[in-house]
C-alpha cells in the first residue's frame, strides 16, 4: 500500500529559519510521522537562508505571476528534510526576520507574502506536481491559514485540510480591500469564510474552513474555547469543538539529548546524573555569575514578553536573590523588558545575568547547568522549553496553564508520596505565587534525596515525538479516509 502523502505548510522550519517553537515543531514532525508510514513534505517560503541550504534542488513548477511577480517551486533536501520551496524573490528575498523589517515594523506586503504560501499549497493539492499530490494539507499558524481557504474556493474538490494553532494570539489580519489582490473570490468574504471583524482574517479563515483543527496541547484546546483565552475566536472554536483536538507537542530528542550534546561541558544521562555537575560552574562562568556549586541557579530561555510572564520575574528578582539563588537568562523581545533585565544584571552582578538574543549553544548550556527552569507564562499553548528542561534534569517551575499543565506533574505532597512529581506548578500567575513557587523549589532542593528522585523522574519523562506522531498519523488517515470515493 502506498504511503499516505501529507503536505505540511509553514512559514519557518528548524534549523533553517526560526523565530520560535513553531519552527521546532515543523522541523521535527516529518521524520516523526515517517516512522508511522506517512510521506510528508514541507512547503516553506524561499527565504535566503533556506535557498542557501537547499541541496539537489529541481524546479518542479513555475508561476508566471504569483502575488505580484514570477515564482518557481523547488524540490530538494535541506537539514535532512524533504522541502518544497516557493522561490519568489519579490516576496521572500529579504534578510533577517521573516516577518518584520530591521526597524521592527511588519513587512507591508505580508498579506501577499503569506497568501502566496496558501495559494501554492492549494495548487499542490490540485496536482501542480504530479509526483506529489497530497492526500492531506496540514497548515500551521496564520501564515498558512489561507491554505484551507484556497482549497475550499478552488472550484474542485481538493485534499482534506488540517489547521494547527500554535499560538492563538497571532492571527494575521489584513484590509478587506486586498481580497481580489490575493486571489480570493468575493463570496469568500463572509462570516463563514475569511471575514473577521471587517478584515481578512488568515487564522480565522483556517479555523473556519479546515476539515479539522488541532492545537498543541489538550488543556490549551479547552482554554481557547473560553472568552478569557479565546482571543476573540472562542465563539468559532466552540462552534467547531467537534473537530478540534489537542495533540501535545514533543521535542527532537536527538537534538536535545544530554548524552551526546556537544554544547555541554560534560555529557550525562538519566543513569549517570552526577555527571551533570560540571555544567553548573561552566554555566555560571559563561554568564558571569559567581562560580559557586552551592548556589541554586534558576535558568530562563524565553521571549521577553508579557505573555511569558517576564514582567513578573522582574518583580520577583529581589526575592530570588535574597533567597541565595542566581538567575541565568537568555532571551529577547520587548525593548523595555530587555533593558530592565540588563539593568538588573548590572545592579545584581554575580547573582543575576542576562544575555539578550537567542543562541542555540547557550540554550543547551542553560538546560544542562541550571538547577531549575522558570516558565511563568500567563498563557502557553504547549511550550517546548519545559520539555527540554525535563530531558536535561533542570526542574521546570511553571505556571498552571495550557501545555505546561499537561507536561509537568506538580511535586506536591501527594505526588511525592506516589513518586509521581516532575516539577513545580503554580497558580494564579502572579508575582506572589511565582515567589512561593521559587521558595518551594529551593526547599525541595535542600532535601537532597527528594530532589534526586524528582530529577530522575523528570529525565525519564517521555518528551519526544513518538506519541504525538501516532496521533497525527491517525488524524491524517481518518481525514484521507473521509475523502475516499
């Protein structure tokens, strides 16, 4: 029997272009579902970094005019992934961030740039490349949200479609006057189509028109159907609750494996946790913290935003330092938060350190060297950093929201008695509760036997893609079966 063909459509893919967890998921999903008998290719924009990495590329299709200019579709390999790359220089031949200019403002033609991605996906579904006609199109986040719309309004029955929400806060809204420009028919602009509060809603379109909707954790799937977390789309999501599923993310457990990680001062695994010890002084030295094995180190690898609760962490820094702990923070985001963490690091030199930006090497070093990882998010669809922390034995201290709830078992008294805890949860998401969670974590650390057992359970937690891949494969097969004649 021929393998089921799935086209994954996304605006970024690790390790070629990444601004957040979306790229990690898009990069890890194809090899994971391949093991389940799914043939997946990934359609991505032809950014310079992707074109530079593409090997053995063939031009398999062309467009005389696509969203304002000519384009080619290239098929090739990059970073071990089978890619279909939309080479449209007028849309994607730009350095830096894929969504914003150097001044931080969005590219003015983002509507056209990501409409092109959805349009190309639908064309592939209609047989643009005869050697790869997908049975299912899997669209990720708003940038691919028009793919189900172009399939629906394409005039012929296309493949089944799945829309995955990685973060409902980012929705992609553009002026209604662009409807004809991006190539959608007038009747698409309707409440059950792409219209969203007087605009064209790219994510809304995908949520309304896809055959199935998934999001990246079961708890987030429930949360987004409420007015508190639904970001204005809760009514639609309640209406479509019957086709909405939460499938928990995994991490690439080959990239994130302390036993073979070349970024570390000392490699280790769950059977040899004592070998983890040299990574703490290496982390302290790299961040300019006081090198002291007796100091507890909290780590942070995060976007510096309100969503991630980084303002609460700023407010809690005095408590953290007064407790004798240290902080090693890596991240970027809101300029005001960046400057506040830099200023705090200068005031609390040796106890608080902040490196602004993202660096893969440093992210691995924090996971291996920190005693605990702080994730005080106000909302979190899934989160990947806490999964890495579990794998590396950095006890996750997380807000009880979204995927953090689903992935970390709180080490309360009953859980400890049942030998079930893997981290520390707190709620509500306030500075006071964050401070209490930090104190509770330190108390656990001082109980050495309890801490070692907690760390051992964390590192034994299954955080890879094996289980999620089975769920996705089952979903794809059910969808393809529903389209069978």
